[in-house]
C-alpha cells in the first residue's frame, strides 16, 4: 500500500508521500514514490505513484527516458501541465495494458495511479490524479487536495482544515498529520516520508526533504497531536 | 454502506449504528440495523448488521422467528454468548449461501457481517464480529472495540481514546465522534443513529435511543469537535 497526498493552494503546491512497498506482509521494502522534474524558472513538476510497483516503475522509467532527448515529446517539453497529465495518463495506460496482458486472471493487480503536480512558466499551478486507465481529475478550489493509495484514515483532517487560502506552513502540517493518522492505522504505509513544496510562480522546488523514522520534529508533532486530540476529547460534552 | 461500532468496556457495552441503506446513490432508504433481544435480568443481546440488505434481513428474520418458540434453540435460549455468536454465524452462512446460489456471477455482493454483543446472567459481557462465512472474532482488552461497514474514517479516534477502563459516558462520546467522522466522509452512512448501552451484570438495556438528524446535542458535539480539532491544529508546531 501507499499514501500520497497533494495540496493545491493559492500559495503553492505541497506534496507528501510515504515510501513503503510490500508484496505481502513478509516482503516489505523502501522505494521512492515521489519524483521531481525541474527546469528552474521554467517548470517544476512532481509526480507521486501508488499501486503495482512494476507498473509505476516502468511508467516512470519511460517518462524519464523521454526527457533525456531534448528533441522528443516529454513532460519536460510539454507546453502545459494539462499536456503533462495527458502524457502520464497515456504512458500509464499503455504500461498497464502490457503488464495486465501477461497476467491473465491476476490482471486486476496490475494497477497504479499517479498524482501529477506542478507549474509551467506562464501557466497556473495544477494538481491532477491519474487513474489506472489513464483518465484523470484535477483539484479545484472546492476540493484543493488529491490523495492516492490508503486515503481514508487521513481524509478527515484535510476536510476540516485545508482551503485554497491555507498557508504553505499549515498545509505541510495538515499533510503530515494526515500521514500520521494513516501510518498509525495501516502498517503497509511507512516511514521515511518524502515532502516537497513548490511555491506559486517560482517554477522551482522550494523545499524537498526526506523525513526519516527517527525525525524528532515529526515524532514530537505526532505525540503533540495525539495529546491534543485526547485533550479535545475530554473537553467535548455530550 | 453502513457504519456500526461496538465497544466492550469493564463498565459495559456501548453500541452505535447508522440507518442508511442504499442500492446505488439514487436509491437511499432508512432501515434499522440494530436489533435488541432482552429478557431483563437474564440476558440482553444487541445485534448490528452491515452488508446486503436481503441477507441481513433474512438472517435477522430467521433468528427472530426462532425466538418465538420458547422450546426451540434460539439466541434467547442459548446457554452462552459464544453459542449466540455461533447461531448468528450459522444462520448468516446458510442465508449467504442460499442468496449467493441464485446470484451467479454477482454472488460476491450477497455478503453481510454482524456485530453481536451482550451478556447472559452468570457469564461475561462479550462482543463478537461475525464474518459473511459465519466465522467470528471477539473483542479483547487489547482491542476493546469492533466495527463493521465503513470502518476506516472512524478508527483513529477509537484507537486514541478507548481502553477497557473507559467510562460508559466517554465510550458513548468516542462512538459518536467516530460516527461523526464517518458521516462527514461517506455519504452512504447516514442519520438517524441508533445508540444502545448495556451495563455490566445488569442484563438489561440501560439506554436505547434514536438520534435524529435534527438532534441538537449531536449537532453541538459535531460542531464543537470540528472547532476543537481546528484549535488543536493551530496549536501544533512543526
């Protein structure tokens, strides 16, 4: 399993992904699920992946390979973020079909989805969720976040605090608390985490860091949030 | 969909169920999912149902019909709560098989699960979750609650505040807040709610009430909890 969340704010994009991959509970590994493509000042793109590792890796490898050739059509040469989302969708659909065709009755497990976030100079910052079939949806002011993977545990906090006007700092906090709830409830979502921030109209990565399992700030936040919830619980009257 | 939760505390049993049933989003109805069987001072049993309405109704009808004959083996004559759980499991398995055999390729949708809670005089208060195949698990001190239906949104609050030592009042609050998170996130879980309390060693229903959509106490709790979460969020530092 996986949990990735992207927030589209007036101030920019905040992206957070876990790194746990498992084939059964007895085969757990760490794989990066967040990938950045940056041409500073021109375009900054973050892609996050959930689902079958063979599908997500092959999809990312093909997208990445295309960028090596500056003449070729790739996410680094696409004219708009919409075109980037379409490329990811097309590549994903092709890979899914190829992998599924080899899997017969198990083809349903060859599924993956992606979050594509970014901004190209002259365009708006945009956030897309790409489905396994290659179609996609886009975040809007009404629903300024998108999730892939194990999304349920971490949704209530996002629904309560995130709006387009939310600051980057508050959005990072909301994403990390959303992840914290998910980590607690689903063993197949695990540390370390990858966090990335793109500020609006900069077309560069303002912050990118890996939060390791022994990260003191994250641990302190997790403990403080638990305590705050218990305190709030005690104060509520029914 | 459905959300039902049962809590097994030293002080007693707290049960909460929603009432929304849907066959597609354009066909939504209200059906009771909580059923009580009481012989005051002797036994008090609460059963909650989730899943295919044809399966849960037929199962409950058969269990209920058996109780009409005081000579027959029924959940009202069973010697122990374990035996009650076994009866519910057997009845459910039989009904599931019968319904599924008529449904062919759609047989997977003929599934239901139950929570069975109660106490018989001389025995302990017990809480079971009955799976569609009729097998079951039981709540213990380590995990003093069981959920059926849409369980994910409402799990984090239970994990954080419920232990066997939790009071009945706090358990009611935790169950209602757990339901509140679920109602917000899943449209197919809906008001009114049915709440029931059995205090340990009384073998009677201490409290049973329906919480209607316009219930002021529940609305006030819901608003206060949202505000408390937002306040806690603001105070957390990262």
